[in-house]
C-alpha cells in the first residue's frame, strides 16, 4: 500500500463521498420506481374491481312485481304422492296455476300491468309451492320477475311507452329491484330476467375437476421422471425443449387438437366437461411440468444424500423426501396453470362448448358451458338486460378464481417445510 | 520407550490407555479394499488403494484437498452410484462379500454401512421422525412401542437424549449445528449399522460441538467400525487409532496413528503432516 | 530440507537450534578453559569459568521456554516434534556438562604440588577427548546426522578407558604418597567429572539420533 503525499485512503476522499451520494440517489430512484410500478398495478387492479363491482352489482338484482294471490278463492292442491318437483309443477299447471297468477296480477295492476309480468312467473310460483306446499293456502304474496321490457323501462332504457307504467307501479310499491340470489342457482336462458350462472359455474367446476385430475398427476410424474430418472442425453433434451415450447403454444391450437383427437374418439360428447377438461389438461400440463421440475431441482442434494445413506431406495427418496419438499413449488405451478385454464375460452370454442345450454350439466358427459364462455355469449347479446348480468358473471368468475387460488395457497402453506 | 509408572496422574494413565487402544487384538477386518480404482469418466480419482477397516478402531483418512479421501469413503457404501460418470473397479468387501457384486442389495448395504455428512442434514421432519425413518423403511420395528424404544436408544447412544427428550416433536432443523450433527449420527445408528462413515463431520461446527462429537466417536468405537475423513490432523490424531494418508488418489501410508504422527515412514506423509506440503 | 509453508515456524526452529549451538559452544570453552586453568594453576581463569556458567543456565531456561512455546503454538508433528523434544532434553544435558566444567574449575585452587603429579598430564588428554565428543556431537546435531552421533557414542569407551587408568594411577600414587591424598582426591573428582561429561555427550548423541531417525541407537546400552 503506497502512502502518497496526502496520506489519505481512497475511501475518504471527497470524490468518493460524491460517488457515494450518487449511489444512494440511484438506490432511492430504483426503490421509487419499484414502488411506483406496484402502486400502478394496484391502481389498475382496484379500478378493474371497482368497475366490475359497480357494474355487476345490478346483475345480482332483478326487477320484480309483487303479486298477491288468494288461494282461498282459487284453490290448488299439491299432490302428496308426487315423484319429484317436475311432477308437482306439471300437476299445478294442469290445475290452471298459470291463469290463477295472471288473474291475480290483473287484479293487482290491471291488464296492462299484468301483461308485463314475466311469462314464466307461474312456473316460479309452482316451484316454490313444490318446495313448500303450505304456500298454496290462503293469502300469499309473491315477488315475481317482470317482463324484459318492463325491466328495461324501470331501468330507464327501452321503450318510452312503458315508462309511465313503470313509474306508476313503482310509486304504488308494486315494482322494485330485489336482490336476486337465484341468479346463482339458475341456468342460462334467453330472457335476461330468468337467466342464471349456475349452469356455467357447474360446467366450469366439472371441467376444472377433469383438468386437475388429468394434468396434476401426469405433470408431476413427468417432472419427477425428467428430473430423477431420465438419462442425460439428446432424447431427454428434446423432450425438455418440447415441453417448454408447449407451454408457449397459443391455446387455440389445443382446441384444434381436442377437436381432431378427442372428438374423433368420443364424437357424441361434444361440449361435455370431459372433453373440455381433457383439452385444458393438455394446456395446463406443461406449466405444471416446468414448475415441478424447478421445484424438484431446488430440493438440496444433501437431503437426497441423507435419505440414500440411510438405505432408502430411489423411489422412497423421491416420494418421502423430494416430493414433499417440492410440493409448494408444484402447487404454485398448478395454481398458475389452473387459473389460466379457468379463464380459457378459445380452445373450448373449437370443441363446441359454445352452445346454448339451458340446464346445468348432470355429469361429466352432459352438454355444458363454462364461465368465460358464458360471459362471452352474454356479452354478445343485444338485450340490454344482459349487460349487467355479464358483469355479474365476471364477478362470479373472479370470486371463483379467488377461492380456487386461496385453496391452493392454503394447501401450499400447509405443506411448506423449512429446510 | 519405557512408560513411567511413577506418576499416578490421570494424563499418564490416559496416555497409556490410548496407546493400548492402538494395540488391542483385532478380529478379521470388517471391510477390506483391494486394488480399488475410482474413475469419474476418464479421470482417475483413486488409484490402486488397499486398506482394511476394523470394527475395533477408528480409522482416519487424511490428505490434502482433492486427494480422493472423500471419493474413496463414498465408495465404501456405494454412494458414488448416484454420480452417473463414477466407476469403481477392484474389490471392496464387507464381511467377505464384494459390495459391488451384482447380487448385492445397495439399500441393505447402506443400512449396514451408514454415513454422516459434512454439513448436518437432518430431514425437515420432527426429531422423532428423523430417527424413526430408517427403522420404518427397513421394517425393523413391529409396532409404535418398539419404535419408541429404538428412538430413545439411538438418541441416548448419540448423547442427545437428555437434550431433546421433552421435544421430540420439534423440527429437526430447529436444533443447533452440533445437535443436528449428533441427530444425524443418531439417525445413522438407528438402523443398527456395522460401519459408520463420517465425511468431515465437524468441519461446520464450533470447538465445543466438535469436542462433543469426538467424545461421541470415542464412545462408539468398538461397537461400530468408524471411518472418519478429516482435514484437521489434530483431530485425526486425537480421535483415531489407525490413520491413512491419501495423496493424489494414492494411499501413501497406512498405520498406527501414533506412528504416523511421530515417525511416519514416507517422506510425503511427513511433509504433509508437518506443514511442508506445497 | 523442504521449508515449512508457514515461514515463522522455520524461524522458530532455527532460533531454537541456534540457542543449542550457542550453549554447546560455551560448554566446550568451559571444559577447555577449566582444564587449562588446572594445568597452569591459573585461579583467575578458573573463577571466570565459574562465573560464565550462569550464562549457560540462562540459556537453558530460554531453550525451555522457547520449546514449550513452539509445542503450544505450532503443534509440531513427526520430525518437528522429535526435534523440539530433543532440543529440550539436549539443553538440559548441555547445561549439566557446563556444571561439570564449572565443578572442575572450582577444584583448581585446592590442588597443591601439581608439578609432582604424573596423572595431571593425563587429564588434559582425557579432557580433550571429552571436549571433542561434545564438539562433534553438537556438529552432528547441527547436521542432523545420526551416523556421526553414533560414532560419538563409540568414543565414550575411550573416555572410560582414560578414567580407569587415571583412577588406578591416582590410587597407587595415594598409596605411595599418603600426604598427597587430598589433592589426589580432587584429581579423582575431576577425572570423574570428565567421565560424566563423556556420558552426557553420549546422551546428546542418542537424542540427535532419535530426532533424526525416530529411534534410539539400539545396540548401545543406555
């Protein structure tokens, strides 16, 4: 070390101090940038959520008329030995429930008002009676959906002719927007007043189950094989490159694949959750494999060595030690993959899950649609009533996504072990 | 050299005892290596090693970095099998059986020849589970009560029981470094091995933890054949009765520890242990 | 000899050996000068020899301290260890050689009528052999030469032979001239000291051999 004339260490000169200040300044700038980026993202997210919430809130409401029905004057009987709800409804229909309701409405609002009662209202009354036969006695009051036109008029859109009627009925207390939780129980319909999201929701759930049951085991086992057992040669490299590329393939290609292969094998199951799930599983699997491989690679070799040295067989090392430690990472990959699959529309378009499905699917092989598809279909509709329903459906999709991710994160945290 | 009997000091009797340890009667060697070569691909890491390991002694492997002592140690329980490019020729016998023969069950071999590593590597499970894992996978316990007994016995032998008996469900990784290493030793003991291989077990530990492990090794001597690879010549001198000096893949000298450290036969050995190496 | 990787270790050992060499030189001089004083009856020289013995004692203390320090700080092994242990013991032995020389010097004043004593002329010859043994064994030490050390051991027989003949000579002198008994007794003691110096030089030779080879010269009785 040379002590020059000034005898000053290089870290004590003013030049050094100036450079140090610059370094601190650039640190602060960088932090600010990062913070700015996060705040911006949060702002966008909040904006999206608020917009959705504001728009969608109306989707959980329904314009309804209060119809008083006097069953004493027009009695109906509920057959005691009815096989199911449909039989009761049919019986009530035969007993003229439709006319009873129309009559009651006319009594309450006059002919014009009664004409604006939704044509399916009697069915709703019938279903309620089927559930609770005590409703078929005495004075009852039913909040029943209006027709689409009156609903539009109530909202301030639609034809100007119905506006005064709407106003009048509102002042009389007969017309209101009520909370419509039935939205979550009903299936798709042509009338926005009668539409529900349950069909699509159940379709999504069934499809996700199929996707998970196929993609997760195959993906995890593939990742295990590639990391633990595959010999390090050209073939393995080829497989690795292929899987990495698969993860980047546009999702519509998988739809083509599903169309060509799955529907060729199961032609009668077009638009079934089984086919949809299989197609989405193809799409999700590469993501799980990649995340799984990284998670497995991250398990320290000391754990493997420790297990081997005790006399564990390679399979035991993998399943008792490597897999549990890699599980959090694998679950993360699964979350990402499943979230993507939940929101996919393009591949399902091609395999035909875009049909109008009026009732919720009963099993994996029934016709079904999924949430994003439903949103797409509704957003295509001309009727104004569907706008709010679309936003409501988006909210349902987001909540479903949140729940799914929440479950996965909970599982991941439970399995997280410190090494 | 005449040992003075005039002193009754504990040091004198201890010195006498340690000399006696080197000279006790032995049976057949537990493990026997003859003409062992180990290759990593084309590179020869171990060249023509002949050595005997006895249950009665602690055998130390010393030598400069990269001399192959760890490689040879790992060959003794076939841990080199995990490295694809590794190849072992020659014979290594355990109780007369060639451990590289095609009929030899590697899993069983590793239960008989256990290993403790340089960095303590307890499983990320509870202390109880760490010890119980080995007996479980080898089916050594009939029921939970048996397993409890085994766990306690191993922990007692490793000198860890008193410190952890009230917290067997705590994570193994929550212990201090020295305790973790003793846990790993207890884990190796739990499957009732015949030989324990230790690869620089104390290099990550402080002097007090090191002393405890050395004391433990002394207690285990005779019950299990112990082979310890160490960078510290002082440790090799303290702990072992037989010492082997490795250099560039060759076994240069193997003999009584006190001879190696007071009057080695080979100049290379002498240069290394006196710090003239390099 | 290849140097230690840690240079300070080599420096320590070199200093230790230097101390031993210095002690050896002093002891040699003491032997020669004490005999010279005896033959010439020079009491001044004799008292100088006695005084200078203190220096030898001090050096021995220094050798002890240095050796213990090296043992503690360097943890020497193999030949280094033997070297340090040998240095410790040699230091003690050379100090005793110095003490014997001092003892000889002390007796110089108690001898009367030296010209009459025939055995007086034998003593310098014996002393020379002993002094040579000391000189050579320290040369062997410096050279770490076990062969030379062995050769020194064999010379002890000569010293013993000298002693036997001087003993007989003095005894017969005492028998013939009882008046000279007290002076003769002094000479006996001096001869005894020289014989002991020879034995001690042998001890040093054995340590040199041990340090160099790790074994004691086995065909010599200890």
